[in-house]
């Protein structure tokens, strides 16, 4: 896909992986709609993007747990940019707790953000892509979608399900010239875990690494569909074996 003047939506994109993807897309000449639950973060992020490439980014508040807000986000992209060529489902939360101690709200928020929000975005964007002759959906998942761990039941459930959802969607849309891929990073140096990013994270994947893979995937020749990409740190700390 030639990214010049393509219309892209990125959920959860005022910081971390989503913001790095937005930076990469505007540098490639795409027009981007960023989103967040917090309007002040959107304003700050657009300012940073404008300093990089002026006039390529706009934004709208959106809580991906709410179907109506996701529909409004998709329509905003159509009304503002003229269509939806690329949908990057990046918004996500990680709430980690033992099943017996996990609150109902923690479970619901994790599933609603990490899975329902992806469904809503695809549900509302795909008819527009079909009408316009095609598009590209990239779902940002995690290696937690194939590797379970203690206190990760909700997060693992959402990411395991995202793999199945993405692969089914890929089969549904491939003959409509809509390509679907899911990216599964390992440990990424972001504030996602609730801890500040520091020198001790130097071994982790950078958000720019993820953005680079997104751009490579979007620009891959149409004769080949890259549907699943796993990304790991090259040299994580060795595991201590007892």
C-alpha cells in the first residue's frame, strides 16, 4: 500500500506504541486520526505531531469500550479525511490479579477494552473499506496471546481471543481487498505496566520498533499477506533456573 494521503485511525494513540505508529504514518504522508479517552492528551499529541509534519494529524475523544463512541470515531475520520483506509486497533489495558481477587470491574474493563473495542472498530470500519474498494486492519496484540502467566487470566483471555478474532476476520475479508494482520509484541518499553520507562528497560522492544513493523506490513506487496507477526526482544535477561 502506498501510504501517501491514506486515511488512518489509531486507537489509544496519544502515547506509547500508538503514538509511535502515528508519528511513523504522518512521516510516510498519511493523514491520521488519533484517539484517547482524555481530550487534553489528544491536544498535546497533535501538537507534537504537527511539529513533526504539520497538518497531517487530527484527533477525537473515544472510549473504545463504548460502541457508540467507536462508531462516532469512524464517522469522524470519514467526515474529516474522506474515508478510512487503515484501522490500527491499539488501545489496550493490562490489569493483573489472581482470578479469586480480581474485581468484576477489572475483568469487564480488560475484555471490553482489549477485545470489544477491536470488534467495534472493525464492525464499523469494514463496510466503509468495502465501499471504497479495500483497506488494511492491524490489531496490536501481545505474545500474551499465546503464553499464559499467573495473574494474567483476564489479559491472556483478551489477547488469546484477539488472535482468533483476527484470523477469522482475515479469512472473511481477504477477497474484498481488505487485509488483516495482528502483531504480537513481547516486552515493550512503555508505561503500560504502570512503571516509568527507564534505563533498566533498555533490553525491551522500543515503541519505534513496533511502528517500523506496522509500516513494513502496510507497505508489503499485495501479492503476499503478512497476517501474524511475533516480535521479541533480542537479548532479554536470562531466566534464573532453580
